[in-house]
C-alpha cells in the first residue's frame, strides 16, 4: 500500500503549531502506595499535532483542504513536521477553515499519529 504524502504549499506558522504527546501506560497499584507501570503496547507514545496557518491565500487553503478531504479522515498519509527530520504516519479527522476576509483565509488541522501495519 502506498500512502500519499502531505506537502502543503507553504509551511504552517511556527509559533501557532502545537504538539501534544501522550504516553499510554498500564499501572498496577498495590498496598502502601507501591505501584508498577509498563508501557501499553509497542507504540505507546503517540502525538497529536495542531498545524495552523493563520493567514493564508484562499487558493492555498483550497489545496490543503482538498488533500484532507481526499484522505476522508481515515486514510493515513505521510508528513514530516517542520521541526523534525523523519516522516511519520498521520490521519486528519478534523480541521477548521476560516475566511476572515475575501482576500485572506485561515486553516487549522489536527493530525493524529498512526502506527499502521504494513507501511
């Protein structure tokens, strides 16, 4: 299976982009406040990234939105975050587009890191 690669027409705004990392763990709690923890699976550390283009040309917003519509929220794609060197696999199930004026748009998308088998 070949995954599409997300290559936006311009990079998201660096000061507006946020990354949330979650480490899933399993915990066994014992008496006297003693506990043991272990990672929950092989890929227990996952990321959710919010990419933001606060001021973007409508045509560029159209291009970005068309890519995510084509992925339909379920199809994974490849993207390299602007501050990282390695590409990762993501899905995008939600995004927000604004048109503050007829000349300038805004676009924000939530990417969820995926660990697909066979990619």
